C-alpha cells in the first residue's frame, strides 16, 4: 500500500525546507496526490535518507535558530506525560495492526483448510479448481513470507517523528505546523509563522479558542478562562494552554491583514542593548511571559520612556512574540533616541503601544519577493524576511540593501548567513556612492527581466521611498504589487 505523507512531514523526514519540495512538485520531479507525497517517490529523490542520519534535521534547526535570528529557545523533549501518551497511542496502533494481522492469518489458514477439504472430497471441476487455487495460495504465501525487505527508512523515521512531535493541520487555511518539545499549540503555530488569533497567551482571554476536529490535546498550563459546556461538547480548547498529544486537525481563526489585530498596551523590559555602529543601537525588549505582543511582521510600535516616545518598526519576527528588536538611530532632535544613547539600561521599563501600519507580507501571494531597503529601512524588511523564512516560502527572496553611510550594512553577516543557509535567498549590499534609488531600480530591472513577476517591499527614508516607487511605476511595475514604508 502506498504510504502518503503531508508536505511538512515529508520535508522534516528528508531534512529539507518545505519550499524545496514545493519546487520539485512544481517542476514535475515529485508527484503529489491531493497535496500528499508518496514515501516511495521521496526515497527515489532522496535515496540517502537513513534512520541514523540526522544531518537534515540539524540543518533545518540551525536555520531556524541562527539564520532566522530567533533567540535561543530551550530544546526540550515533550514532557514525560506527553511522551508516554504518544507511546501509548503508537502501542495501541501497533496492537490494532497485530490483531488485524492475526485475523487475516486465521482467515488464510481457514481458507487453505477448506480448499484442501474441497480437493479431498469434491469431484470433477470443483476438485480440480480447489487444487489449483490451493497451489496458487501456497505459492503466493511463500513469495510474501519469503520476502525479507529492509525496513523503509522513511516509515521508521516517521514513527520516531510522531513520538517527538505532533503534526497539526489548521482548517480552513490548510496551513500545517509541528508541535515540538514542551510548546503549546499556540507557541508552535507562532514559531511556524502562522498568525493564529490570540490575546493574553495566558489562559485568561479566550481569544485563542479553537475547535479540535480530530486528535487529542492535553492541558499544560493553568487557564482561568472558562469554556461553556456547549463549547466543550463541540471540542473547543484554548491553544495557549494545551499541547498536542498526537496529530491534530483544528479549526482556528488566522489574521491576514493589519486590521485583524487590535492595539495593545504592554510594559516591556529592556533585555539588551548592542551598538551596531557609532550612531545605531539594537534595542531588544522583552514582554512579560504572560502578556506578549501580537503583531504582523513589518509593523510599528509606539515606544514610550517617560516623556519621550517614538514610533519604530519592529525588526524581529512575530514567531518570537516576547522578544522585540528595534534599530534606534542617534539623533540630537529625538528625545527617545537621546534616552536610548544616554541613560537607558537593561532592566528599564518601556511602554509599548500598537501595532501600527500595513507594511505586512502578502503571505498567500504566489509571487517571488524583492526587498529594497535603504539604511534602517532594513529593520521592517528584516522582520518580513524572517517571517517569510518561518513560513518556508519557496519563491525567490532577493534583498537589495542601499546604505548611505559608511558601515551602513550593519547586519551584513546576518544577511550573508541567510544567503548561505537558504537556496532561494539572495543578498546584494549596495553603497550609495555606487547607486542612488533610481540607479538601484534600473539595476534591478536589468537583472530581473521578469520584474512584474515579483512583489516588491520598499522601506527607507521618505526621499528613497518616493524616488524608488516613482522609478518602479514609470517602468510599468504594477502598483498593487508594491508595498512601501517610510522609516
Ligand atoms: S490567548 Fe488568551 S486565553 Fe489563550
């Protein structure tokens, strides 16, 4: 029987990004059956997959942990309770299969006996047919029982994967993700780049309520929000307080545009400050564990420090909604920047209000993406790129970063690590002495004859955004595929 695997599960098993498999499906190298892939086809394309080989897993994890710029998270096994439940489920499946096999065995033995009886007692054609059928059955059994096939490496790894993590499919979007370690279902969805509906992430508000269509969940955090009896009967659960025991199908709401997320006010703490140059500071804030910030990649926040406040783009990914990065430029006329470069220290409190802005990724667009950043316009672009990577978009992601100041490509190493880790990512740093916004657009047009096949995200100072937008539109680039932010 053909073993079929979902795209996400197949990607995990052979240790490649989901996008790499999508490209093989599009190119016709890998057949897909209603979105599912056959284990045999996968083994044909990736014959080196071995049970002992965890190189692929390591690579995916490395990309997730380092190239994405996500803060290190604890790599934990599922809790003992979850592990034992998953093992119990697998044992039950095995026991069912064994019982099934025993029934088949008994049926075959009985059939063989009956054929012998017919052959012994029957007459004429009946006796002859029974004899032939008996011989046929003996030969078939001999052929099947005599086979000693090596175990299918993918099937074994799949069994192991089912113990280590649970696979979740979200309806109606059909998005998929895995719940690893001690993650709640909500944590795991956010890490995978999905924008599920939620509020407090602490079991209080009920906004992460979702219906479990199939599979089992287990509470891993206390919750104060009370589901009604009717909701419980219909299978509703709180995603922020539960993890998946095994594979799940859930019905849940997802945000697709900026207007889906309400403004929130949160007091965060300065976790770290790191100079990214003489006049630039990486400000990393951490929200309370029980009050995290819900936002879409590319959005802004208002940060308030006493009397001083500033609206800044978030330079990190919503897949890590507790740790928020900002790139603050030293500016004598900006009282907030003065505080950051003056008296601000780790542990100080900053009030956050937002998120704002619609400079967000069109995640469902099938087009490749060009990111054009100028100076600290890189901040929201970085958030978009990390989000695109968390979603494992398979389309081309090309970043052009124009710097108007010396050492202006202040996170060039990070960009290069993305390019090293991902086949579909390209990074082009450009110094302003070699090109202005108009020249940048001309170069991009010369490099990409199919420019209109891209979505373009443009972020930087007002003059850069205006000039580059104008140059693009004059070339006939569709306005609807252009998203811009002034930073
Ligand atoms: S997010 Fe508030 S209860 Fe889950």
